[in-house]
C-alpha cells in the first residue's frame, strides 16, 4: 500500500518514518473504532441517558487520579531502558512498586474529590461506583511493561495486546447487553478493561522470555526516578484537567442525563484526535532532521504541517457540524438528540487540538518544556473558570463553548511569549488559510 504524499515532505523519508510507527497507529485506530462503537453507540442505545451519564462519571473523576498514580514514569522508564538496558529488572520493578503504591494511595484522594464535588450538588452517581472504577489506578501499575516494548520498538507487540484487549472487552460488553444485565455490571467492566490489558502485557512479556518474578525494587533509584519524572506527571495531570474538567463539572449543576448526552457529543468530537498524533508521530522525525541540516527548510516544514492540520481539522469540523443532526438521528435514540447542537460546537475545538499537537512538538524540539506545561495550565484554568460561569447559565452547550475557548486560548498562548511568537503567527497564517492561499497563488 502506498502512503499518500504530503506537500513539503520527502515521500521516501516520510514512508520510512511512517512504517516505523505504523503498528502503533493501527493500534490507535483500532482502539478508537472499538471504543466508539461499543462505549458510545451500542451502550447509549441500551442505557437511558441518566444511566449513561452515571456510568461515564466515575471515569471522568478517576482519570485525574490515574494520571497521578502513573507518576509520569512510563515515558521516563522507556528512556532509561534505552540508555541502561542492563538495569531492566531494577527499573521495571521499582517503577511497578512505585505505581502500585501510588495507585493505592489515590483511593482516599478519590473520596476527597467526590466529597468536594458533592458540596455543590448531591451527585447521582453513587460513590461505590466511583471507588470500583478507581481500582483501575492500581491495576494499571502492570502497564509499565509497555515501556519495555516501547524501548525495544516493538510496535507490533503493543498493537496485538491493545487490539486483543479491545476485542475481548467488546465481546464482554456485548454479552452484558444481550443478557440485559444491570448498570453495575458495566461499571465493573471499566475495571475489567484495564485488567485485560494488564494480563495481555504479562503474557506477552513472558512470551519474550522475560519474567516479572525477576523484577527487583531498588530504593537507591527511587529518588532518581521520582525526581526526574515529576514534571511528566505534573504535565499529565494538567492535560487531564484541561481535557476532562467539563465532564467532571457538569453534574455539579446538571443532572446525570445531561452528562450522558454531553458524553456522546464529546466522544464523537474527540475520536478524531488520534489523527494529529498519528501524523505528528510519523513526520516529525523528518522535521527534526531538517532542523539539524537546514533551518529554512525546518520552518517551511513546520508551516506545511500547520497547514495540513488546519485543512484536516476544518474539513472534519465543517462536515460534523453541518451533519450533527443527521449523525444523531442515525446513531442514537431520540433521548440523545439534544446532543446534536453540542456536537456542532464541540467539534470546532478539534481545530485547536490539531494545531496544538503540531506546535507542542515544536516546543519539545526547542526544549521549551516549562512553556509547554504553562500553556496547558493556562488552558486548564480558563476551562474551569468558563465552566463555572457557562454551565449554570447555558447547560451542556455552555460546557462545549468553554472547551472551545479554552483550547483556542491554550493553543495560541505562545503568541504572548516573545521567543515563540513567530510560531503563533505561523499558526494564524494557517488558520486563516493565508499560507495555503499563498501556495496556490505561487503555483
């Protein structure tokens, strides 16, 4: 299969970089399709809007504690395994025990968060549901094995585990629907999803001739790992607040049915977010190569990347926005149809997600790590403040507008920083199609 060419990039080089990450991209696409069909479409048809909201709320809360429990170790352990492969058992063992302890310690935190959120309005989701789902933070400690396969560049192995886990999860949820089981079974299935993935990683690890029993805890490297991984952990927490705070705050002002409707719109909108990640992962090595060899070509390729992000995201936003009513009538039962105008607004946030993914890689390439975190933090704060004002006044469509404004503000925050202002201007040229028009005129 020939990969379509992208203007401004060498086709042969692009194909080489794409094939190196192709299995990872397939895994992401497969996971996205399965997740959408089962978790959004089929489950929403089986459950009422209220039940669907109650089911999704625990994961909205637990996403924050999962980010904390991960301790930012995944990416850092991958880097350490590449540098010190002989310390594999000590690195993986120490990281596992740290994540396991952090997962257990986040359980009381979940109770504290739930209690604080209940002060605004009694939540319709029982705390027992939230606590059940919170156990995923403990189970996911096994997923540190993923770092081992990442360090070995075994994308095919990762794909097999993720796709197999998703298929097994889909079969189980379909069985629950066919048997017409009550809501609590689907709550337990959220933990089961994580457990299936963990079991898959363990089996694959053993098939590679490795043994978890060989892992060791080395207290001498504990401080080293935590000292170097905390910025990654803090960044992950900020990203989670930035991306999920709307779904946490809606039940503070609206009922569970409104959250259920909002979740369908958010799912339809956010399922496209794998595209910028896939493209940037594949072609950014080529951009980095240009940075080392020819700075003018480096900026030209960045501009081409921003143009591509805008063209793709605008195309998706226009089609989804104009077709939102038709999409809801085709996929969901009438109780969910009020989500159509929410989707028509929320999907435009994707334009800034696409641009933000591309410019985020630029910030990393230039070593502006703190600025990257600051940008995400600004977006998170704006999102919280706007939701506090918009949701009580405008309901779930207010949450969609808050998300749209927050994403736009975060993406273009670099305009206010002198050393990155040039990149902000380049993104504006792409957003308003100025750069694309100039290319067309030149031809």
